[in-house]
C-alpha cells in the first residue's frame, strides 16, 4: 500500500511538472470575433494593431516570405476574394496601391515608379503588409488591416495600433481600380530558352519580350486543349507542326524581334494550361528554336480580383485569308494596334523594317532562297491568333518603310506559308501630322439634321434630327488617323474600333475610310462633309 501511495504521489508530481513546462496560449492572440467587433467601421485615422512577424531570408531576386511567430500570420490569398491590380486614391490621383498575385505590392506617390515595394498576405478579411527594406523602426514590422471591397472601392480599417504614420495615412483612404492599368509580365528570350513566370492570372496581360540572344526570337502563346499534356504536345511536335497545332489554340504573342530589341503585345489569356515557344529556325542548321529547348509550360490561373479592362486602340487591323486590312501609311511613334483575325485560318501580324532601298518583293525573294544578309529587321507585332481572336500590338516605329507579314503555313494550301499566298503588305511610317484634330460641333453640308460633336476629353456624339445624340462613343487621334468606338453598340457589324483618315480644309471636315468598315450607318455618316457649327 505504501508503495502504491508513493507511486501515485510521484505520478501526480510528474503531471504537475509537465503541465508547468507545456506551451501556454500566447497572450497576444486576440479573439477574432471580439477583435472584429471592436474594429471601427470607418477608415478615418486608422490605428492598426502590430502583428509581429519575422522575415525569412531568400536568395537575391526571390520574394521574401513572412514566417509566423507568436501571432498567426496571414496566408497568401487563395479564395480569389482579395482584388488584384492597381488602385488609385479617390482623394489624390497621385497616390496608388498595386497588389500583384505573387504576394508583392507597390505603393506610388506622384511618380511613375513605386516609392515602396513590399509583401502582403491575406487571411479572410485581414491583409498583412510589410516592407522588407524599411529602416524606420516605427514602420519595419508587418501590420494587419481589415479590408473590404464592394466591386469598385477598396478600403481598409485598422485592426489595432500602427506606429507608422505614413502607412496609417495611406490606409485611411479609399481606392478605386485604375482602369488604364494592365498587368505586365517580362519574358527574356535567349539562345535557346525563355526566362518567364511559371504562372500568371487570367485576363488581359501585357507581355514584354526582350531578345538577349544572337538570333531573332518571338514568343507564341498556345493554350493546350482540355486533357492534353505538355508531354503529348511535345511528342506530336516531333511529328510536325500540323499534328501538334491540332492540340492547341493559338492565343497570340509577341512577334519576332532582332537581337538586343524588345517589343510588347497585350493578350487576353483565359485560364488553362499553356505552352510558350519559338518556331523560328536557326539560319545555320534550319532547326526550329523549340527543338533546341525554347519551349516552356505556363499555367494561367483563375483571376483572383477584378477583371482588367480591354486596352484602347489607336488603329484596328483585320486579318483574313490572305490579306491585311492595313493603311498604306502609319504615323511614327507609339501606337496601339488592335489586331483581329477574321480567319478562317490562324494568322499573325509580324512587322519588319525594310533595309534602305528594299521592298516587299526583296523580302519574298530572300525568304524563297536565303542568300546573304536579310533585307529586313524584325521589330515585333502580334504572333499567331486563331479565328475570332484579337490582341493588341504595342509598337513604336521610326519613319521608314516596313512590311507586315504572316509566316504561318496553310493546311489548305499544302503547308505553303501565308506570305506566299499574298499575306504580305508594304507600308510606310511617316512623321505624325502637325495639325490638331478640331473639336466642337460639325454639321453635315448635305443634311442639316446630321451632326458630329467632338469633345476635348476624347468623347464624341452623333446627332440625327434631334437635340439628343443617337450615338455616343470614344475617339482617339494619331496623326491624320481618327479611330472611333461605341462601347454600347449592340450591332455586331458596328462593334469595335474603326479608323478613318481625317482632313480639315478651312472649316470643312472630311473623312476617308482606312480599310473596310462593316457598319453601313457609320460608313454613310463618315462619307459626308461637315462644317463647323457657329
């Protein structure tokens, strides 16, 4: 019995010691329910609580991660609720946040470049932000804010004390989506590989391609058909482009560029599994670059935030079998060209600057029998698009002579490239016209009931026999080219942007078509001459 009592006392003593040495619940962890109830509903003068975290050091160029210590740290957003993109202050347009899907954020203040780059994470309605490079002791630690988004306005509410006044001031504001912002990814093309992200969010994305190699390169985006794997595609590619291209959809890309150059295109990429690759063959052995390793998988993830708006174009170029609807002259300088494929085959809009004294015939002769240096320099454009798709080529051309060309082989013409079937067009680039496009109201000379009102803010209205406009839309002017677009148009033949050349002779404003306009009503209105209303 004494031995049993002694054993029992020893056992109790051990249990007491284990309890005393065990982990206690951290006193700093607040009850989430009570914390949420106490958080002010207003975003004025926020004073958030400090969420203590430690930085996990990474190799240069990698994004640092936030490791939890006492308080449970927020995790990267996975619910898709936190809005991504660039958001501008409603009080001061010079102030903006940009939240990226890789867990990084940027803060802008009256500058094109961010004044602060940090990391953020999201857990439920809490967003935790931190600047790893911060030296101010009051602003070094990560802090959490409650966030709310109503589909338009992004605002923050304090979740405790924040000793960092600049951060308090910034998060006391409300932000709205910057409709001019489009996410950008950078791709470097070397001989023979790509440096590119492994995953990005779906939607409109600006792709900047830089050629750091010794040969010309492009980047083609292909969406794998459902159920197709990268391995299956690569195996089919060994058998030829025909079997492989039947397994994918051509989504566009950045056209070929010469070494040291860069070019940009804006693509619309739905979620799915993709491959990016280069079809250009090396001049020495004629082996396509993808067979030398210039191929990479890419995952396009479902969007986590508000969808980005489609870019605005200065000019629309339509492609079809086998021609370009393209003006003979384009203005020099930056230009955003909407590229539309009316098919039925896939097409591309590659741009090449001609060497002095060379023409499109010289290009065709060289491509048929390469000999000596090429009579052109590839400068970008839009790579292959399947029928019905469109994208935007962002170009910046110097004055000179150029060709637009499609190198895609035609399955209906025994694999002959489209340029051999007529899909090559020479055009010139000239200095932008010095004249300014006139604004105000202009009345038709043939029918006083018809009038155009062009406003300085880039909007227009068309009147037909009434005091209220029958059509309202947007316009842009590049040199002597006027592009108009009615975002509310429901007639498929009248949707999208279309371009006309304009001229002003005294007070008479006239228009000439640039390519084909499928909208008869618009054709009729622009075939008239207008005079400035008094």
